[in-house]
C-alpha cells in the first residue's frame, strides 16, 4: 500500500477532482465548500506522504500513463526535487484552513465556492508541474496554475486587485508563450517531448543555435515567473493585493515554480552532458545578487506590510537563483532547500499579516503599532518569521544562507558570498521596522490594544508554520541530506 | 519615443531569433528528427494500438491523454476564473430579459431554422472525431456557439433553460470528470491510469471509452462556453 | 545564411508575427489592444509549431480506406489543439478582467488607469 | 581527556527555560524574581560543578545534533570557555539582584527579565561552543536578544541607539559568517578543540582574508577602534543592561571570539610565522590610548565608563596578539578582572542615578558623603583600573608587561604605563570630586542606595580585591587562565 505506484497519479487526480466538484458541492454553502476542499487536500497529503516515503526508500521512480513506453506516452517522474509536493500540500492545507474565516469577511459569498475551486486548481497545477516528466505536460500544468493564480489575485473584487491581476496576466501569458516556443524548438531538434529523452537526444544535436535559443527562452520565461529583478514588476502589486492566504500560496509556492522550471531546464541540459552553461550561470548569479539587493532596497520604502513582504520575496528568489547559478554542490543544495524553507517562512509572514489585517483592519506599519500587545501569538509568529527570513540561526533561513554562501566560495566566486550575506543585512533593516512597530512603539490607534487574538482557524496555521520555521532550522539536515543525491546526480560529480 | 525604442529593441531581438530558426531542420523535410522519432511510431502503430483511425485523436486521447486531461482542467479553470472575477451574487444580477435591440425577424427565423442542423452537425463532429477530422473540442465549440446564438435571439432566460440550473455545475465539470472516470476505469481494467485495453477482443471497449471521452469533452466544453458567455453578458 | 532562412521561411514569418504581437503588448496603452497583441503572439507560436509538423506532400494523418503516405506529423497538431484551448481560456479571463476594470474605472487605457491610482 | 556529559548543554538550556517561564508567568513579580534567581543559582551550580574537572584537565563535551555531516551543534567545556562561563554566570546572579531593585519603577519588566535570561543563555552558549558555527549561532542570537534590552526605554534616542547597535553588530555577524564559510572551505572543519587547525599550506592570501574577516567580525563587539561606535550610544539602556551587556556579555563575547580565533582557529604557531597580529596589536594599543583620551572629556558618567570599557577591552586583544604565554594569561585573566571592576562601576553609576537622579560627573561633588559605601566600592574599582597593586587590574598589567617584554616589544610597556596614567586621570577626579569637593555646608548625611542595589555593588568590589590578592592561590580563576594557556601553547 505504501509503495503503491498509483499514488503518483492520485496526487494529481485527487485535488483535480476535488476542485472541479467544489462548485457542485459548495454551491450556496461556503462552509461546505471550505470543508470539502480541506478534505480533498488532506487526502492529497496522504498521497504525497506515501510518495515521499517511497522516494526516500527507493530513489526516483516513474509512472507511465496509459502504459506507453517512455518517449511515446506521458511519464510522471517523482525524484527528490518532486518532494516539493510535501510543502505544496502543507501550505495548501494551512492556507485553506486559514481561508475558512478570512474569506467569509473579504470575498463576496457567491464567489467563495469558486475561490476554493481555484485554490485547489492552483495547487493541482503546482503538484502536476513538479511531478511531470514531460515538457508539454509541464506547460499544461503551468497554465492551470497560472490561470488560477491570475483569477485568485482579482477575486477580492477591488479595483486595484483587478488591475494587478491584469498586469500579472499579461506578463504571465507572454512568459508562458515563450515557454511554449522553447518547447517547440526543442521538439523540432529532438522530435521528443519527454524530458529524459530530450536530454539524451540533445547530446547528438549538431546545430546548437536553436537549442541555445530554447534554453535562453526557457530561462527568460521562468525568470519572469520567478520574478527575478528586472522582470519582477508584476509581483509586488499582485502579491500584496491578493487575499492573504492567496498571497501566501503565490509568494511561497507559485513563484517557486519559476525556479523549479529553471531547475528542470538545468536537469535537461546537464543531462545532455555536452552543453556549456557558463553564460547562463553567470547571468543567473548576477541577476540573483541584484535581486537580493534591489528587492531589499525597495522593501525599505514600503509602509504597507504586505507590500514589504512581497518585495522581500524578490530578494529571496534572488538567493535561490544565485544558488542555482553558482552550479556548485553546496550552492545547488542550499538553493533547492531554500525553495522549501522560504515557502514556510513567507507563508508564516503572509498568513500572520493576514490575521493582523483581518482583526485590526489596518495594513500599514504605522497603523499597526502596538499590535504586539493585543495579538501576542500572531506577532510572535511574525517575529520568528522575520528572524528566519533574515537568516539568523537557528531558524530555517540560516542553513540555506550558509549553504549558498558556502557554495559561492566552493565555486570560487567569493564576491557573491559577500553579496549574499550583506544583502541579508539589508533585509533585516525593514524587518526590524516591523518588529519595532509591533512591540516597541506607542500605538497610533489606541483601539488596537483592545482587539483580541485571531480566531483559532487563523492562529493555528500561523503557529504551525512558525514552529516549523524553528524546527526546520534545527533539523535542517534532513531536507539537505534528502536532496543531496539528486543534486549530485544532476551535477554529475560525486563529492566535488 | 517609447514606440521607437520598443521597435528598435524588438528588431534587435529578431536577429538571434531568425538566426536560430534558420538553423532548424528544413521546413517540410521528412528527414527531420521531429518526424522520424516519436511521430513515426505513432503513424505506424497508432491506428491499431490506440484505437482511432485519426492519429491526431490517438495522440490527444490515448498516447498523450493526460495532456488533454490537463487541458480540460484548463477550460474548467477558465470557467472558475471568470466566475470568481465576475460573479456578484444573485441579488445584484439582472438577467437581460430581451436583447437591447431585438434582432430582426430574418435573423431570428434563420437561427431557429438552423438550430437543429447545427446541433446535429456538432454531434456528428463529436462522434466522428476518431475516424475523421474533428472531435470533442471542435464539436463542443459548435454546440457552445449554438447556445450563444440562441441566447441572442431568445433572450438569456429562455436560453438558460436549455441547460437545467441543477445539472449545470455537474455539466461544467463533465470533461474532467469523464477523464477521471475513464482513467480510473483504465486503472481497474488495465492497471494503469488512462490505460486502454489493447486485447483484440476488447477493441469495442476501447472505442466506447474514446467516444465517451469525446462526448464528455464536447458536452463540458459547450456548457462552459455558454456559461462564460452568460456570466459576461450578465455583467454588461 | 539567407538560404537557410529562405528554406525556413515559415518559421521566420512566425518569428516576425511574434514580435509584432510583442510590440503591441508593450507599446499599446489600450488593454484590449494589449490583449490582441497577446493573441497575435499566440497565433504566431501556434503557426510555428504546426509548421514544424508539415511534411512536403503530406496528407492528413487519418488511416483507413484510401490513406496513403506520407502523412503529416500528428504531434504538433495535437499540441496546438491544447495550446488553442489554453489561449481561449486566457482570453476569457482577460476579457472578464477588462470588463471589471472598465466598470470600476470607466476607462481601459493604461495611462489613464495609472493616473487613477 | 574528554568526557561526554550533559552539563555543557544544561547550562545554557537552564537560562533558556527560565526565560520561557518568565515570559509565561512573569506578570507576577514574585514568579519573575523567583525564576530569575533560581535559574541563576542553578546555572552557577552547574557551571561550578564542572570547575574541578576542568582544572584537572578534563574536557566535557556534548554533541547535540548535526546540522550537516560534520558540522553540528556541539558543546565543549575547555579551560578558556570555562573561565568565561564562570565569570558570566557569577555576575548574572549579582546583576539579577541588582536589576530587581533597579527596575522597580520601570515598564515592561516581563520583557526585560525574559530577554535578560536569554542573553545569559546565549553567553554561556558562546563560552561552551565546540565549533565556529555553534559559536556564530550564539553570537548572532546574542545580538538579537539584546536588542529589546537596548531599546528598553522606547524613546527616539533609544531607537537610534538600537539601530546603531544592530547595524554594527549585524555587520560584525555577517563578517563572522563569511569567515566561518571561508574556514570551512579551507580546512573542512570548524572545530575549536585544537590549538589551531589551519596551516601555512592553506595559502597566505586566504589566511589573511580569513583573519581579517573574523577579527573584524568579533572586533565589532569587542569594540576595537574604529568599530566601537555602538558602545557609547548603547548607554541609553537601563543600567543593569549596560552593566551586564557592556561589561560582561556582549563585549566579552567579542573579545572571547577574538581569543578563539587567535588560539583555536589559527593557533599561536601559525600566527607567529605569518606575522599577522602585529598590526592588530598596534590597533589595540591605539584603541587603549585613544579611548582613554576620549573618556577624559566625557561628562556623562555612563559614557565615560563606556569609553573606559573600549579602552580596557583592547588589553585583552593586545594580550592575545603578543602571542606569548605570559601575555595570554593576562589577556584571559583580564576577562574577569575587567568585568568585575567595570560592573562595580556601572552598579555605582546606576545606584547614584536611582538614589539621587544624577547622571553627570560634575553633579557628583560631595556624593561621597551621602553614599559612602557606594563610592567606596567605586574607589576600589578605580584603583583597580589604575593598576594599583593588590587590586585586580594590577595582575593584568603586570603579566601583560611581562608578556610584552617576553615578546621583545618593550614599547607596549610604555603604552601600559601611559594607559595607567590616563585611567588615573579620568577616574581619580571622580573620587576626588566625591570626597573632597563637597559644596560648603555638606554634612555627613548618609542616604545610601537601597540594599538590592548596594549589596551587589559591594560584593563585586570585594571580588576585585580578591582577584587582585589571590591571583597565585591555586583554585582561583587565575589558575584556570593558566590551564587554558598551557593548552594553547602546548606546554
């Protein structure tokens, strides 16, 4: 039962079915819709757990849909990187739980079943994105998650939200098209759509220019999805204006799919073995470094707490991309684990901020002064998140910073180690403002002292996540050692 | 100024792109890797193995059936997205009783006259997708267009009655649900999700499943297209 | 070089179309026009991928009575069927957003919207 | 001889648990005090119970867990770490008692005592860290947990000081992190259990960069000029904070880090070969003299003490840089000598402020008549700093001068003498002012500080005398310093 291979398809099919049935089940009954989607996600989590147990025991495995042999059918492939389904399921569950109260207050009732449906579809898209082994299938799932993402940004019905969603949609759609174009190019030169097969056949391609163009196209498009610095302009508005649980999902997971796409592109090209990726690596490292600094720089000027968090996502994506671009063992490990850890941390922060906004109705740092006294647990969780995202030990953010910095030195590019560590200080500047305003400053609105703690359905996810931020800092070696074989396999070096 | 800058930038971008496509295998060549690898296999064995004479249908529903499973989910996502963005709750909706400018009698007459034929054609396209050009998507679009045309001449309330209110959410989810159903049938019967029986004696099962998929896609597509149209019109 | 491009004129045409669409997306202020630009880009990509599947003198890949080789490549056609559906879905969502923006702001010109903020 | 023992973990954990209890039940004054005091006593007990073993050369180790293979959260009690731990946990008790009295009229006491306990927890963690990563972990945590203490007053001035504090120390932390990364990259280990793990084969350039980053990183907290800017500003904190943090925990953590770098990362032998420490010694000498000069012109009592701290900390750095056994003994012993004397002074400053409200030196005329015991304690500490024999400061100066001669660097002896004179020049006028410049008509009208403030002050002053008189008695802290030196120099 545990090693049943069908869990791999179940992990996509369960949330998919749940999502399309949410409007049926939940019509005019928002509570039922909420419970239904929670149940769906719980089942999905079971499947995800089984998959991770299996990959830990046996290593990567495949599932051939329709029983067609490798290049002819669609292959689902579960490797160590795909273990991201764990964090997708976890954040999904917690965001859905958080939504129970939050959405009732901020979204029109008739839209609520569709809200849950879209959220489930978004999660389905991400799960499919990380487990598929087929390039075109990857595109299809990317579209599911992008489309639902655009709609979720706009779902609150505010004017600014709709404009942010439109901006997001245009940039997202263009980048999706570029991905499709690159898939077409790769298909033209290899005749295959299966990633492993493409990787094998790429080694024998003689005319390199289309292949390099495909690589550049994919890199560019995924950078847009990942909101790397000059291509980030869609992110702050979209993430800040979306409902908070959605922000948590978007910031914690959806932007990571861009990084994940880069990772898959790397897998294809490293697998081919005879492609020189130095140019791309250099570009990624520099863009990563610039993102770290620019994200932090813009965040300093933000008054709106969610806007600040949104810019900090850009910085953190910078970490991850820099780690990938360093192309050294430690850098790569740090980057992949930071995908996971940053999701935890950012979800803590966004959900915590959501709880504050829900209870107080304020969203700027000035207005929120003194809230630490009335909502101590939420603010404690937010502070843990802040410490963690800056990378103060022993929280989850630290190990990744340590690994990526180590990777920079390992790759012989110490400059980026410095950039990373000092960039993190820059980030601290604005998080300390947040902590100051919660705890140490006199309230601007005295009535803020009398609001109570957030309801349990909001508090519980926030606290669970904050605890995980700490636990993952202390037990950080577990994901690290879990991902290590995959990275080594990808880089093709052992012990180097 | 901005326009000139953008143009210049795009022309610069064009150069590497054109260089790259120039290096692609020559257009129309039967010796290209794209033609010789996977598709050669499909063309050779597809008709017997996958169950439909139309190889494109084989690819869509059988070899790459999971893509289509995702694809129908994309359509459903579009529906949910439009609903999520546009719905404002029943009380604030004012369904349009009559079009603001009722179409002329000629239009009304012709639409009413053609409606059964259009529907017939749509069903034909859906059911013959596996042996001729066409299939669920194409037929579903025709059906959806029919629903839109009828809305224009009958008014929304009248047209909505074509699809009963209670069944509508089920029908909207029809395509993904059919896929999941067939997929699970394949799981129990063949042992793999979306597996189709390949045994000689069970070819009729295979054909039936393909047809069910086509019908599911067609029905779901049509309902979703008309639902999106109605939602948008309600917002006009 | 020119010769190679001439052989692959279909592809080159798609590239040009793609860039025209991109121009509209970037340079046009009207949201609908932006979106039409996006649709042009989509069409360009679809044309590109379908063109990949063309085989000189190829017939539709439908077996049965009277079918004769060569057939065109079925895969790009299948892919683009999916692609079109995706494009339609994106268009539906974008238009819904434009409807809402127009309703709330009274305009769909990007520069005027920016002033409203 | 290494013994696996739970006690090295227990010591920091105790204060950590105590902090948790304070946060949970601290609204009641009784529980707040009870937890603070009992944890302080318990921890001192735990630390002291390891003392005899350490004296005999036993090393207690405990590996908590691995972050990654090879790098873990490990604890190890050697003589040097023990020395620092004994000093900080002894002083924690006195400071706690003092703080209970001092903080009576203040706000946010739960927060204060909670973070106070956390602060001590991390300090002991620094002392017992087995590897550089563990050390860094506690070093960085120390920065974070002291921040709420620094800005305790919540005034704009306090926020400004807090910002300055964080800027300096976090940059220092970042440098330490980079140094740690470089060390791991170069040597593949981060352990602090050897007398030096690096060798010349690692490349002069790498080693120089590593040395500079690590020393600069720890030097921020050790307030080596020009990295000292945060220390005088942070004096806006309540006095117990200034006392504990700026005489014991924070600044000594920096100095301790420098010692670890010099003795356990690089090792005396390698540094001698590379001649890296000379410039640092000169920088330290410069700091000693300059900070003393600046202190001369400070009128605010606590600011004068702050600059004196800056000056005194560099004794430790200088001692370490001379790379001779004598100087090293002095450097290590000065951790205790300076701490006890300086904390006495801060206690005095706080007691005067709480009792009379005076914070400037020129207002202190005649204070010796009102608060004779307090000022008596101050006089003891001042004499110690000047380096009068029989007081703790003399021991340091004596051994440091011997060490300088041993290293053939007689000019540092001159620095030492000049510093003694400067110390006299800025501390003795206060004593003079207090006793001999009474405004006309002052009568002996004793108005002492309350007992909770007075007793710790006097006990600390007695310690200063004890450290000065019993340096050669076996079993005293000084012999622990000797044990540490024996290990470092392989004697």
